[in-house]
C-alpha cells in the first residue's frame, strides 16, 4: 500500500483533526494520522479511492489540501473574526448586555424582546458562521462533529425566543441570552484549548528553526584555488564540502575530512560536555562547534538528517492514537447521535409524562445539548496528548510514539545509561579562589577574558559574573 503524506490548511483544533480522521477512516484508509498543530495528515492508500476524490472530500469539509511538492502558505489570515479570540471578544459585549436584564433590578429597555433580538443577532450570525457551517459540512459527509450540538443548542434557543417575540408571549418565552452565552463561552473554550496546545510547541519550533542556518561552502576555481561561499544550508547537497568554525552550528550531517573540534551535542544527546571529534568522525547537523575548525563533507540533507528524523518522529507521535484516544474515538463516533436522541427523549418525557410546561421541557432539552459540547472525550483527549508530547519536548524528552506517553505512568524505576553523574546540561559556578586579586577584580578580569568565547564553561562564567564595563584589551595593548 502507498504511504501518502499531505499538508492540510484550516485545521484549528482537535475537533478539526477528529473530523478529517473520521472521514479518511470512513473511506477505508488505513494507518490514518492527523496532527492539527502542524497540519500533517498521513495514511495508506488502499487502491479503492483516488487522491482527487479524497482531496475533494476534505475540501467539502472546509479544509484545504496543499498540493504535493508545494509548501504550505503558512500565511495567517488577517481577516476580521478569523480566529476564536477575535470572535469571543466580538461576542462578549453583546452577551454581557443581554445578561443585564437578569439582574435584581430590571433595565427597562432590555425587557423589550425586539431589542434583545437586535442585540443577539450579531452573536448568532458570528456563531453560525463558524459552528453552523462546520456542523452542516460534517452532517453532509455523514460525520457529525461536536459543533452540531453547539449549533442545534444555540439555534433551538434562538428560534424558541423568536417565536415568543412574534407571538408576544412574554418574557418567560425569551431566551436570547442563552443563545449568546452558548456561542460566546464555547468560543472562549476553543481559544483556551488552542492556546494551551500552541504554547507547548515552542520547543519543536526552536528545533525546526535550528535546521535553517548559513553554511560556508567550499568550492574551487579554475586554478584549483579554494573559495568560500556563504549559502543557506538548505542549498547544500550530499557530497558538498563545507567549512565549520568555532562558534558555528553544524549546518548538515557531515563527515570530517580535515581538522578536529569540540562539539556540543546536548541538543540531541543530552550530554552537556563538548565531544572531541577528529578526522572521519561524523558531525550531527544542529550541534554547535565550541572549539576548533574543520573541513567536512555533507552526508545527509533535508529529511534524511538526524535532527529532521527526530522532528518527524515527534510529529508522528502527536498524530498517533494511544489506546485511551482510540477508546474515546469509538465512543465519540456515536456520541452526537446519542446526545440528540437523549435531548429529544428529555423533551418528550418532561412534556408528556411529567406534565412539565412547554417552556421548561424545551429548555431542559436544550440544556442536554449545551452541557454535552464540546465533548471532553472527543476534544480533551487528543489535546492532552499533544500538550503532553509538547511539554516533554520542552524538557528535552522526545517520544517516538504516543503509546509510550500513556505507558509512562506505569514506570516506577528509571535506569540511566550515562557516564558520570546526571546533570541538567548547564554548568554552574559553585566556587573560586584568587590568591592575588580581590574577588571583584578577579571576576571582572575573568569575565572580560571569557566574554567572546563560545565554550560552555566560558558562557557559564559570563552569565554568572556579568560586568558592565569589561576590560578593553586593545587599549591595554597600546
């Protein structure tokens, strides 16, 4: 079976990823993995469906598949009300005003149902522009998502209130504030969820940023004289010759041809001490040369580098489903129809069996819809997994698969295969002694000496003993 990987734009939350995942699985595709954070979608083609039909299906759901071989645009929409925070801030003032009529003292003009309708309409339009459109698209594909519950709950309260306004039935039939509150609070919840996930991805973005640096490429002219060109590391190819000097980042995986260096590989290995590398040793792209200069030959570029493979593994882990999420998906697959059925049943039992008033029966039915969205299982479970993997990466722990994250809770003993003592990866000055100079002058002098060094110990000293006026060595020489 053919392995297919796509970039899909428009996914903003776990609900989006769940919708696409269900659609692809419904089409009979295997090994489906969807990561809304990076927009990555991967699956195995089974031959029964064409890529064109799958792209059309995802497009009909409201998302855009980036053409294979082309990078995602990455452009953030600057359209008004293009994200959940903007929608929440827009709806909040209208909702707050609508809630004022529930105070112990009544504001007279807010007791007019038509004024409440006018205040509620902007919120309802914005809410249905997002939740309503998403709900219709999911229903059209036969994959009802959690937005169906939000849209139905808000619409039911709105239509009920509209009928009460037209029929002049009194304030007991007016619940415009319910419509506005549902929409506003869910926008707030969606934004909080999005922020919690996005805030954990900074470390991965740092790793990605470290893949793009300038490199010193070695070339030769007609007289076989060596020339050095500064190029982006993305322009390098396997076999190219490069020069890496003290303080520079190794641009790509390579093999040393000449020279020796000390390299800080803590980014990948966790070892805080620089590693001594000599001729024929391999250098890992993304590591930092702390001392020395080498000429090396590129051995891997792009997705074949060690750092790129690590990033790929972490991203794949975010798209994988551990057992707890697989269980949640199975339950949430029937959750929306079940909630709708319970809501209808609630109305029928209250109105016919217990002789509850029409108003209270409908409001109880709406309450069933409201408290069920968003579904904690369908939304919080994948969000928790993404946050957990992101927080682990932030602390230097990388998971190859999401299942390992779930099994991690069962670990009782950890055995480290590491030379020497366990460290945090950073040096710290714990003490010093000066037999000639006073302590302040000694620190000032050492800081001035180590200020321009890239060695890890030098960086620690300059960070701990920072001075405002370092010694000017050029003036001393004169």
